[in-house]
C-alpha cells in the first residue's frame, strides 16, 4: 500500500542551498566578513540552538540574530538573504506535484521559526505544492533525533508506517528509520522517481 503521507526535507532536496551566498548577502547588510558572520551565527552554535527550539518565536530569534550579526536585521532582509541562497529544483518540485496526486505532502526541515511562519514568502515555489513547512524548533529537538520525527507524526496524526521520509543526509535518514519511518536517501530526482514508482506514488 502506498504511503498516505510523504515528508520532504527542504534544503538540498527541494532546492539547492548555498550557505556561502547567504553569508555574502548578510555581509552586504552588516559590513562584516562572511567568515566572521559564519563564526558568530553558525560555528557558535546559535543556529543549532534555534533549530532545537531555543528561540521559539520570530521576534526573539531575529533580535539575537541581529545582535550576533552586529546590526539590526528586518524580517524581509532575513528572508531575502535566505532566498538568495536557495535555488529551487524544478525537477524535484515537479515530481512532488505528481506525488501530491496520491498522498499528502509536508516538509520537515531543521530550522528555527521563520521558515515555518513565513513559508510562502521564503519558498513560494514550494508553497504552491506543500500546505505547510514544519521546522525542528517546533519539536524542541532536531533531525536526526528520532524524537523529532515522532513528535511531527503525532502532530499530524499519522502512524510512522504510513509515512515516507526523504532527506539528502544519511544521518537524517537513519534517524527516521529508527523512529519507524520508511525513508529514502535523496541523491537525484530520477532515483527519487524510481523509488516513488515502486511505492505506487506515481505512475
């Protein structure tokens, strides 16, 4: 029987994500070097903390992001810099549209509050297909912790065996399987299509 829910990761599955481009965009806003920005926001553990629920609302997250960046940053500026780093994958988005004819779809990504609350502005190409973007901060832990998947499934009311999870990272796929979900390690759209066909998700 085909899964009734298909869960897609976002970055490097539905889009190509380039952190370097995002750092350069933030550098233009702050006059700090990309290396310094990476140290302040990513290497410091701030983004990991946000992904795990440390900043459960946009206002607190943006305030701390700006403090570490060294200048205030608006929601629109944050979204614009994030979008600059995202190149939608038309082939995978097209495949997800086909899968949506036979199963419910959602996104589960390791992120803080903004991608969930402002999904349509951040990734309009996916928002045309996916009703929601679920972010790890909602569940107070992140992939690959099996608890993150189980909390997502509990919120959606879907048993693990009736879902199918897709991610580009081996560790996240392994975490999903530990939580009882069938899972696919994403490497390319053609291989994903082949796996989806085997599960009767596309013709």
